[in-house]
C-alpha cells in the first residue's frame, strides 16, 4: 500500500493572479489555505487582494515567499481562534489574552 493522496481530496495547489502595490503576481496555494484566507478577509471586511497586500506588507525583513507568508498567516489566524481576532498575519496585534497561561 502506498501513501498516495486520495484523488477526491483537494490537495493540489491552485494558482491565482492578483495585483499587490500595483504589481501583478501569482500565488499557488492549496484550496484549504485559499478558503482560510477568504474567511479572514470576509471577517475583516476586506477583499482577498487587500488582505493579501496587508500580509505582504507585514512580512519581516528577510522576505519569505508570499505563498509561505500567506500559509503562516492562515495558520496563525486559526491558532488565534479564527478570522477576526488579532492582526492580519504574524506581525498583527495579538489579542489581549493570547499567551495567557503559557510558560
């Protein structure tokens, strides 16, 4: 038996094109990450390109790929309890209770 992914699972990256700060780019992410980013944008009252532009602007000095930054922002948002809490990405403001009870 092999560890091949099931064909009915949507694991293949989907490429989308968008403009960030006046520059066209494309990003390939798995559908689950696109769904998470769409929910984040919706909960913040932003368009998806506007959310992506904010995440892009908040990337630290050494620039990881945009796709990596978007995945990390979606993961961070999920860890914080879902879209709408805290900042847009890793550089966003944390909720007041984040880290409570953590060593």
